[in-house]
């Protein structure tokens, strides 16, 4: 609202001009307030009295109405254009789902950790196997910290103590229970296991070949390949090597993406 309506002055006849939507005061007769820009709400500012004010306000309202009508017309035209567009229907055909990835814990070659020699001159196969396992479970920072912290030989009870100290959840077996490896493979987590004399490797799951099931093993002494052993033979040898296996309870990496449909 314009508070200038509360005061009328007799010194000058003033006229409001609308310039680009901004209202400005133009003084047409010399007087005490000549050249003073209107300050809305100030009781000392001059006002525009009588018909001049009414004409100016009506002109402003007419301009606003015209703008409003133009906006409505533009919106209506846009709706008509959109309504007349082609719906763009595309026909597609579903493609068959590929066979499950093998092995289930298919750690990329670029992430496979090679065994290293610690300060005591011993191999670090347990820690290398665990680093591979953690990388597959998307625990890269933990795997790197483990790699730079621990080295040399390891045994199962101390390994579990160190995992407990780090607050890492895990499950394990000491009895060469094949059901544990079935679970580790089905959940795509894999496990670290005692495999080969005085050695530890990463079990990356069961795979099917020619109707037979094989254990797939990532040996940190020979990264870049998976070693396959028939299931029955593997379980028998694993029990002879101590029967230990351990799985960290984190979610595994996602499976490989595939194209599920094609455009016809």
C-alpha cells in the first residue's frame, strides 16, 4: 500500500510514470519537494491527489491484466503442443538371464594380492588371503590397513583375536564342515581356508564343469588364476590340512551387469 495517500500537498501537481514495471515520481511543477523520489510509507513525502492518481493506477492494473492474459495464452499453447506430441512408444524384448557368475567370489585379477615376506622372513599367506577376501567384500580400507599392519606366519586363534580386536564380524569352522563352504559359496562371500601344507588360500566358491562340482581356489602365491579341485577330493584334503575356514560377514561385490532387454 502507498502511505502517501494520507497527505496532500498544494505546492505541485505530481504525476506517476510506469517505466519497465517500476514506479517513479516525476515532479511537473517547481516546489519544496522538486526532484524528490517517492519513499513509500514516509509521512513527509508528497502524494498524488485526485484524478491523476486514479488514472495512473487504472493504467497499471490494465497492464498487469494484459500480462496475465498473455501468460495464460502461452501456457495454453504449450499444453496443446505437448498434447499433440508423439507418445514415443518403443517395443522391446526381454533377453534371457545369463548363467550365474563363476566363480561366485570372482575377484578381479587387478585386486588379487600376492603373498609377501614379513620382517621375520616368513610368508604372509594368511594375511594375503584375508586381504583378497576383504577386497571382494568391498572392505578396501580395512584390507589395506591389514596388509600394512600384519605380516609373517599366523594361526587361527591369533587371527580370530586380531579380528575381534578390530571389531570385525566373522564366522568360522575348525571341522572341515562342507556345509560352511556351501554357505560361503551360496552367499558369494567366499572364505579363507587352510589349503596345501602350511599354507592358506582364498576359497572363491563352487563351480560347475561338465556336470561335476569343483572348488575354486585363489592361491596368493600364484595370483591371476583359479585352481580347481573336485569337491570330494577337496573336502578330504581340506580336512587333512586342518579343516579351518573363516568368512567375514560383509556383503560381497555385486554381480557382473548384463543386458536384460533389446529394442526391436
